[in-house]
């Protein structure tokens, strides 16, 4: 599928350059925005960002211990299969939202500047 539609956030929210920071994994591959320091890659109960909580570093996917060659295939599967629900993209006035593909979010939050779906 070739992305065609550019979608924009309905409000500005500062984000770290990590597509998994501030989210928790929910049922059926949904990554839900928790407005906190959660890491969606830590399955199970809420888990804070390892970089921030334990290493006292600013969250950055390019430096994250989970972003490793040994995890590459698993991360790619997650990116291709999951839907993410960042609060700033929830359509104004809508009662529900289908979310956005995680790969679209990755491009947006990692600095490509726009979300295309």
C-alpha cells in the first residue's frame, strides 16, 4: 500500500524520538497513549522506559537497548502489525478513531515531519 493522505495532529505534543515511548501495548496489537514514560515493547504490566528510569538518559530509539540486531525481526513484525493511538492524532470532535499504522507513526515521531497513510 502506497501512503497517500497526509494526516496532521490536532494539537502539538512534544515527543522524544522513540516510537514506543509513552505507550502501553493493549489487546490485539494496539499501542495506547498513556501520557507517561511507558515502553510499549515491555509486554505485561506497565514498564517505564529503561533509558529514562534506569539509565537516567533521554529516551532515543537510536540509542535504546531494545533497538538491537538481535531484536530486529521482532521489532519489524511489531511495526508492520500494530496500530497506534497517539492522543494528538485523535480527530477533533470524533467519538472514536481507528488509529494509525505503527509504521506511519515511526516515520512521524522519528523526524520525517509528516504522517502519511
